[in-house]
């Protein structure tokens, strides 16, 4: 059942799509509590097992299966903040996530990049992580910087720390990033302390949040547990993201996948709140379906759009901000397939009221970042945001007096009201609305060529606010020490 409704938000009425009805959401919630209590979840970390046991959960020490009573889960949900502020380096770059905010960002993390100069598809390096962050810093359609690439030219046991180092140097926006391990998570706290001045300042205004994922079905592996607990203890926000795959690691039915997904995220939320009540949590999703003909996950499918739109509803049911897949696709090129898939998955999740929609700039199911595609996707995100604003209806907008004055034989071009309200129209930066002759006179370039050229300009000209030299030197020392201390 799909219901189209209107939601009155702080910026006015906007369309909101409900994939599921209220009763269906409650059925999924009830089934989730049943799974958490009767089936339970595997918990690999001894410290996390102790946390659950101390809270009254039934723990099987042999199998490491934890059975979570409904009252423990419900208490954890009540302890989780309903509004989350994602802090930038300055207050002007803060982003408030609440019931009315829809934002976009990139995907984390791709392993290839399309070079914006040569057009070569190659493995991404730390310099590419830095360059991608710089472009994200420049794009007003992106409120939060998700690391779209990973560094493959650094020691891999601290690769996530190198990612954080590169991004913190190249954006003043809040960062969502995988922390890899407890050790790396602690070093990311140290990087922020170097920038902000102290661990207490990090607790007050953390510059990044840890994205961490359970393993479907129903496994809280050691690194996941430890990152959750480190984040909670240091006041770092957590983005808990299930990656259930319908037909593979979760039931082929989308309702069954939502139960697995919900159980994994709620188990992670419970661990966070049992570790430190009041920990800021984002309810995340990278769940989709497997194309059972091919054995591959599909990110441009109607199933991804439906699952992630429903996840936004589940998050709203718990009063939590959401982070969902959208604006993604399976296409290998920036072509018609990519455009159709990204519009489908981006628009439906936005209409579903998701707070952060990730996938901009990515091709090949999130494997490859293409800068031209990123600039195009930012344009699409602005268009979607314009649609979310709805249509203003008031006495002035109804324009009865203007219609009467113009009558049947005039026009509205010369009216003061037209000049006054013309900026309410959408203003594309890359889409070309000129007639063909004018387009040809300007070179006849397609939108991908224009977008790639704009990406090259941003990379050449944009410079985020720099960090002081002593801070940069201390960050370099932290990363260098971590490479040695964290080995093995």
C-alpha cells in the first residue's frame, strides 16, 4: 500500500510518501521485538556481551547469542535523542537533523574514481579522498560530507584514519566516516582534539560521526561493537547502518528484510544507549535486494527505493533521524540508465522524508566516483529539494487581482509581481534550457561534459578554510604514530 500525503514542515507544506501504513509499521516493529527476544543476535565482543548481560539480557556464553527483552530495547529508544545536530568546524556549517530536514550526500566508500582530467577509471588514493572532500565542501546541495572514496596507497590497517585526515583538511562540513576498529576510532578522536583543542571540546562539538555496520543476518561483529562503544564513550555520534540483502542475507520478501534490518539497527542502538545513555544515533540503511538471476546487489532498483523509503518511516516511528540509500544506480557510465535509476531512488526516498540520502556521484552500485556525475547529481538534488517545497498557496500567490488586471488579452511579463517572485522558479546550473541554435553557438556540449568541466574548475579554484600549520603538523604526527602502534 502506498499513500501520498502532505506533511506540514517548518519550511511549509511538502509532499511525503508513505510506503507503509501505520498498522504495517507496527507489525514490523512487533516482529522485530519478537526476533530480538526469541532468536537474538550474535555478539562477538566480550565487552559488549558484558554490557548486555548487565542490562538484564539473556546471554549464551557458548554461542554468544544475546536475547534482548522488549523493555530493554524500548528503554534504549527512549534514551536516544530525537534531534541530532551534526557540527561543522564553524556553527555556520552545522546541520540539524529533525523530522523536516531532507539532505543529500555521497556514498561511502567507493574503490575507484574516474579521473576528471584523463577520464581514466583507476583505484582511489589518499589524494583522491582529499579532492572529493574539497568538491563536497564546495557544493551547496551537500550539507554533510560522507567519504565517497577510500585511500588504497596507505597502510590498510589505518586506512580509515588516513581517510579522516584527508577529509578533515579539506572540508569544514560535518563528516560521516567508517571508523574501521576501536583503535582507529580512538585516533579519530585524537585528530578532532588536535583541531578543537581538547577531548572535552570534541564531546561538545564533534566534527565527525562514526558510520558502522552490523553483518547480516543478525551479527554484531567485534569491530562494530567496539566502534559503537568508543563513539558512545567519547560523545561521538553513531550512524548505524544495516546492509541487509533481500534474497541473500535477509528474506526475499521486503517485509522480512525490514524485520532483519530493524533488528540489527535496534540492537546497535541498544548497545550504544547501554554504554552511554543519550548517545546521538542516526538510523541508517544500505539495504537492498539481490538480483537472484545474477547474484549481485542492485542499487538502482525499485526494491532499493521501496526498502529505503520504508526505513525512513521506521526511523520516524522511533523519532530518529535517518540515513538511507538513494540517488544510486547500477549503471557503469553516466548515461540514461544512471539518470533513470538515480532519479527513481533519489526522488522516492526524498518524498518518503529521509533525512540524509546518500549516493550522489556514484556509479557501478557505489564502486566508482565520477566527478561529472557528482556535479550532475548535485543539480538533481537541488531539483528534488525544489519539489519538496511544494506549491505556496496564499492570497498573493493566487494572484486574483493580477489575473483580473491582465484579463484575456494581456501577459504577465511586465508585472511587478513577476519580477518580485521570479527567483521562486528553479534555477538550474547545468541543465540547458536554451533553444538548439543558442546551445550550438555555445559549443553544443552535453550535460556530462559541462558537469565535468565544472568539477575541474571547482578542484582548481575552491579552497576550504585552512587549518593552522601547527594543527596540521599534529594531525600528521597522530597518523604517523598510529601506523606503527596499530600494526598487527
